[in-house]
């Protein structure tokens, strides 16, 4: 089955335009999901919306959005009012500004999408725009209404097409000073710095996402399969913390244990790629 587009519209730069479609690039659909169960009956539990004061269930038709202006006082916003206030989508991604690739701080990146031509007729203009971005080693900033919000997207060329990432607004990103301002200054020099450099140099490698396993999902899958089969999993021993007398001692131990370790090359890791964790199989009745 062909993937379903999240959005369709036009990619435009100057007088050039072509029909394009956005597809989700990262999905959580394969994660283990649970239902909420009543332990006593084994039946599923459904959530209900109730009035906070009366405790009575509220019908969907009686639910509206409200903005709290004072304790217990709300400005009510009707669905039609919200709809009229939201900018209308012209279904156009117009490339407004071109910036060097890698210039956008990763903290502003929100969600990635594949941006592809919507049909064969759009392929030539699409290829021209992608090639132009690639040749100049630049990314493009564009804006459009996505999912009822005006969003800014960063559009970058990739080996096969274009990647469009929605960006967080400046007001959505917390100031780094809120987190880092209380970190005390500590002077690192001499043997400490040399050891740190050595550890880093011995562990250099390349980014390869196939090397990283989702241990949480794998553990859940193993647990569920064991429950289905009526067996118990052996308890895993807790790791014993290593005792070190100082930061310098810890660095020396790390440098000694890591000096003979080499990272796999990308080619090696691909050849040893592990199969994806599969969902547990139900017992045949």
C-alpha cells in the first residue's frame, strides 16, 4: 500500500512551481502500545470527560475550549471562532530565504517530513529545485499552514529528495541560561584534559542509526511474549557501581579500558545489522 500524504500543495520558488506532498518521516506506529484494563474484570477501561465540580459526564457537543483569565474564570472560544481566527492555507510552500546547510540550531528542529513530487508531471521542476539546493549547499525556509497552524519549515536536499522539518518558534524554545546558569566553573587542564582528549579520540566513529537499539521496546516485547507463553523471565543482575577516588582516577580508568576499543565502520555495522524487534505473537487458541 502506498504511503498516505499528510499534506499536499505546491512548492514554489520565483516563477517555478510544482505539486508536492508531505509524508511523515518518523513514526511511533511500531512501538508497543497498551490498553488500560480493569484488573478485577479484565475488561478495557474507557476514559470519560466529567465536570470538575458536579462530577457528571459531559457530552461532546457541550465541550468547548476556554482560556483561563483568572482563577476559575474563562474566556470561551467556540469552534467556529477558532476556525475563523486561524490563517487560511493557500497550500503553497514558497521558498523565501536560502541559508547555509547546518546553520539552524538543532534545538529549533521539530518534526521531519519527506517532501516529494505529488505526481510525475511535477518531477522535473522538483528535481531542478533539489539539485539547485544541493549544488549551492543551502537549505530553504518556507511557511505554510499545517494542521491548522502557520508553520515555518526548513527544506534540505538529501540523496534522494527533499527533507522538510517543521521548526519550533523562538518563544517555544526555553532560554539555555535557565538551565546552565547555575553550573559552577571548573578549570580543566593538564593531565585531565589530555586524558579526556585521548578517550574521545579512541571512540571516534560515524553516525549510523542502525547501531542503536530501542532496549525499552525490546524488553517490553520480550516480557509480553514470555507472559503469552506462560514463562518467567530471569531477573537481571543490577550493575555494581565502580568506586573511584577522584575525577582524575576515573579518567585514568576510562582511558585504560577504552584504549583498545574501536568503533565499527558503517559498512561493518550494516553487514551486522540486527533485525527489527517484532511484535509478540499471540498464542493460538
